[in-house]
């Protein structure tokens, strides 16, 4: 046990994963109108989940990565996904996953990634997505996965 | 007792303004300019944003987002290269129907000292480390 853990009873590092509990059909065809359904967060109990919003505790810097896999009726349906603060504000430096191109109707895994620091208080995020055409497009829970790594500040 | 900075994570991002042309077919490396989002004292960068130097042992991972203005197929094979690093290469592909490549390939390196993100092989041309590219550096050593 480190000194910080001893005096504060907090973890110096955090490792969590978050997953979907079932497949999800994307309905939004405009800018990131659908929130991805997160079924569970496992790992550190310092990270919590409520109504698809994941909350990170104060006093850490985090790496968050979200990998998405889809199945679609047509490759003309492109899918964009990103991690976003739960109040819909942008996370500085976040990357947007882009599933486009032609080929078969199942994408490879794509990810949205960012770093989040919480020196002044906890922060909450969710994952948002949309497709570019009306073709049926489904997020596959078996191929979708999130990772959270936290280091105490 | 000296002060030990507590930040352990650095984030390096590609941008549309700093992207570089990978060049034509074949081998030959091109270094990718990356912008540090959060400065940390254990990682320095050259003026052209291409060369990084870590004073601590680190895990480095990240990917390039390639784009192509000609709507033709291309791929970029890239690698985090450093004299003190053990690393693995990654590849991103752009398909004919889109001008944007996939983002799902990570290059991974572990080591100390100088490193850079390099496009070490390519088919066709296109831009290397465009916006959407990211490299994350995690300090292991205190």
C-alpha cells in the first residue's frame, strides 16, 4: 500500500472496462443523436454507471477508449461515434471513430479515444453515435468494448 | 526533497494543418508531426513536432488517420520508432469509396529516449497523421 492510499484510502490506479448488454439499432441520422446503451462497468468501484453515463472520480487523469463494431444493411450507411461529456460538451482532443468504405457488411473494430483529467471534481461522459443513411445499422454488443485507465494525480 | 510531477499521461494529436504527404508507392519513411495536448516535464518535442524525447520509461501507443484527396485506394504502414524502443508497426487502409482511412490500428512501443511516429511503407499517396490521429504516452518510471 502506498502512502497516498494509506492516508486517503484511495486507489493510485484505476482499471475498468465497460460493455453493452445487448445489440442496439442506431436511429439517428444527424449529428451524434443516439446515446450508446452501456450495460455495465466492471473493475474499480470508483467508476460508476447510471443511465448510460459513466462517472470518473476526482483526482485522476484517465485514458478512455471505446471500440465499436457494427453490422449494417448497406455499406453506404457510415457510422460515426465519439466519447462526449454527459452535458454534451466536447472533450478536448477526442477522436471520432469513422466506419466507412465499401467491402462486406460488417465493420472492423473502430475506436473513439481521449484523455480526461479530474483535478477539480468528478466528470461524467457518455458515448454518442449516428449513421449517415436510413439503412438498418446495428451496434453489436459482442464487438463493442470500452477501456478506462486512471492514474492518481 | 525534490518535487516529483504527478502527471503520467501525455497526449499527442495529429491535425489537418500539420499533416504530411506520405509520398508515392513503396518504402521510405516520413515522420509525422504531432501536437502535445498537455505538456509534461518528462517529454520534450522538437520545433517541427516530429521528434519526441522521454526522460522516463514509457508505454507509447497510437494510430494515424490517413486521408487521400484523390479518392483512390491507399494504405499507410506506420510505426513508433525509437532507438531505445521495442515497437510494433500498424497499418491503416483507405478504400476507394471513401477518402478516409480506418482508425483501428495501434502501433505500440515501450522504451526510453527519442522516438517519432513514422510512415514506413505505403501504397499510393495520401496524408499521414491527419486530424483524428493520436498517440498516448504513459510514463511508467517515477
